[in-house]
């Protein structure tokens, strides 16, 4: 069958393709090949400026034409490389042959052997992949998570003064405000995003076993360490690991995965809370004409967006965990297990993106049901007991906690009237009694955060 959203093996490229298609620019086979070409071209350009005598005739006039090789990289070019790989059985070597073919078109036949000069395939993979990861986070993830934060901030502001019964251990507790509870998730996500931003995009660039052996033996008087640092850090905008085996350590890549996983955990927490509020009738959901909530029960409008998000976040985190645990471990100077694993880094990224978009859809369907909030508060006057006993502590009243404990546990249902009768019997001033009676579940919500 022809590959299409209906025949794709995974929902990433099938059911959810419209949500994930932007990631093809960063994590597809085409994208990986293109980023490899980019690194090879930029490496060659850097070599022409390094003082190597055989490349001294390059004056920079061809730099942009060379860059056009990756700027104008096409599906046909990628297919040329894939066809060559069938012969070479080596993906990076096929890229090298493609570049030699392109250089010949530019008349650079005398410089062909300086393509991929002194390198191993991991010098290309371990720069191309963090480069694509960095761009995907900047161009896709950050805009998506920022859109979610913007929506949460809007809702937090709109619901800033909506009093709500809190529940600790699932039981009625001191009231809070809905806007503040949304703000909790905003702060948590922003803090984790700040940690994510501190993780370097590390890259390995040092030859077959990390010592720049081939470079040094060919040109022993060159400062190849400085060259590698300049190329990786300044040209590619990554962070070169200094002492490596044949491959990157992946420790910082693992840290990036862990940071994304923590943000996802916070989103799971958010989705479960909103799901629960919907089940408590705190929120209604906007109904789209023609849509069906249940195939059997016509009345239902299910919180499917939050359920979809939670499921995708779980899948994403399972893979992020594997990436973070597996990639930093390699036998001796290198084994190949990282290669096939790295081809899947777009998978948790895609599930995360699906989840962010699902969460946004769910949030935008919410309709505040203030009467449910008020009814819950009015039905739980016992929660002001904390306020009363604290004021009595201030006034030096004997054993106030115990007095409120007896009141709230011996009465089947504490009401405003129950509280008023209790307060009238207290041996405190009328002013203090009035102060206590002014407290209600709706106004006992603490400071505005």
C-alpha cells in the first residue's frame, strides 16, 4: 500500500499527522540527511579558512554556492543518497559521495578528498542530531509550549477571583481561588523550561576515537582542538564536548530529555486536575455541532482532549526515559546501539506536541460553572473552622483547636447557622464575634498571589 495517514504504522504519521507534520523538517530521514550535508559543507568551508596549504586558493567567493547545496537540498538529492547507501551500506559515506558529486559540478575536483577529511561518521551524526534537536526545540516546541502558557495565563487572570473549595487528600479543605490553582501550573512549567534552557546542546567532534588522530598526523602543527571548538561552538552554535570516545557522551542530551519529561509530568498533573473538575461539574464543555460524546449515551460530552493529552504524555515520557537511560551508556569506545535509538528522538517529541495541542483544545472548550463552585462552598462551612480557631489563638482563647474539632465532628452538617450559634457562646468580645461571623467559605481564600 502507498504510505498515507490511513496506512501509516504509527499514529504520529497517521491519525495525528496534521499535528506532527512540522517535525518532518527536523526528525525525518530526509531531515537527518540534510543536516548531515549541512555539517559536511560547513566543515569543508571551515577547513578552507584553517591554513591548510592545499586549500589556500579558496578565498571565500564560493562559500555561498557551497551553502546552497544544503539550502536547496531536495527530496531528489536525498533519494540519490539513499540509492548510493544501498551500495555502500553506510549512510554517512553516501553523503560524502553525494557531496563529491556536487563539488564536481562546481569544478572543485582538486578538493574532493577534503570532504569528510579526518572524520568518522559520528563527527557528523553527533553534530547533525543535536543541531536538529536544538532547532526543533526553538522552532516547534517553544512556540507550542508558549501558546499553552499564554492560554493558562489568560484563564488564570479571568478566574482570578473565583473562590473554590480546595481538596487535600480528596477531602474539603481551606478554600482557594481557581485562578491561583491554574497559576500553580504556570509557575511549575516556567521553572522547568528555565532549566531546559540551561542544558547545553552538546556535540562530539574529534575523529575516530576522540583524539583528532587523523588531523594531527596529517598536519601536526595545527591547533586542531581550537579548530574543533571554533567549528562546533561558533559555526554550528553547539557546545563541543572536549574529551570523548568515538561518540558524544549524551549526558546533556539525557538532561534535555529529563527536562522535557518533567514539563510533561506537570502537564499530566494539569490534565488530571481539569478532568476531575469537569467530573465535579465545575466546568461544562463547549459542544461542536455534529460531534458525538458517546456512541451509546447521547447526553455525554467527554473530556477526551485531556485524556488524549495524558495518554500521549505517558508515551512521550516512557521514550524520554529510555533515551536518557540508554544513550549515555556505550561499550568501550563505541557500540552501535545509539544509532538506531537516535533515529527515534522525534517520537517522544511528536507525542509531546500532540499532547500540548490536545490540552489547548480542551482548555478552550471549558465553560465555567460558577453555581457549582458556590454550591460546593456553601455545603462545606466546616472549612472555616481553621480561620475561627486561628483568630481564637490570637485572642488567647483556651484550646481553640479542640473546641472547633468538637464542633465540626459532633455536627452531622456544619452550616452558617451552626457556626453563628457556636460563636455566640464564645467568651470573646462582640467585635471579635463580628469578625468571625464575617468569615465565609467564599471569602476565606487567603492572599492574592
